[in-house]
């Protein structure tokens, strides 16, 4: 059962990773975002499984990592907080206008998390770009919208995070973690 697996999703630059870092600091089990790790590895190796080069290969790598993370986390007790999850890969391909392969759709339906999903809304005041996060504000807002739609279509309940400092955001999440 995966009722103790909680997902934080949303668009890029909305404070998801900062929230995950704060929750880890507080002693919670956390799972980092697959996308950034893949981007770093591909940039270092000269690979092409990148969101601006080969989106399908990038999505496949994210799916592999997310499936592995879900499986590995099964042995952890207490809440486990994921920085994005398998449905995010589905949303990513839809955002790109690509048809998700059946394997991904099946995995998104079969590999479940707690029904409460935390959505970090686009927040212009904290949004930044960097070498790994190349999306502009418009794409960040669209990403947030498609993640909301994707998770809702899979039967998850969306809880929007408040636009507040990281400690208060973490307090908000901790107050809602029920397994």
C-alpha cells in the first residue's frame, strides 16, 4: 500500500524542491526529483535525453527512475514525500504535445500514491531560470495547469500549497500528512 507516499507537484520554479529540502531537514523521508538528476547526468556525459533535445528519451528515463524510487520507498515507514512522481511524466509529455506510450499510462494508473497531492502553484515572486530550468514563466504556468489536470484525471485530490515562506509551507504540509 502506498498511502504513506505523498507527492509535491507543480510547475518549475514554484518552490517544490525547497519544500522537500525543508521536510527532509525535519526528518521526513524524501525522494528527489528525477528530472533534474537526469539533466545533470546528461549534460555531464554529453547525452541527449534532455527536455530540449530528446523529450521521449528524457521521459523514459524519468519513468524508470520514478518506478525505481516508488519500489525502493516501499520499505520506508512513515510519510515519504516525493518531489514529482510518475503522473508528472505523463503530464510532461502531454504538455509537449506528445502521445504518452501505453507503458507510461499503465504505470501512472497502477503505481499509486496517497490520494492527497500537494500542488505548488506558479509564484512569479520566486520563479527563476537556470542552466537546468530553461522554461519561461508562460511554460511554468502551463506546466502547473497540466499537472493539476493530470493528477485530477487519475483520481487524486489536489491541495494547493500556500504562497508563503518555506517554514510555513512545510508546517502546512506536515499538518495534512495523514496515512
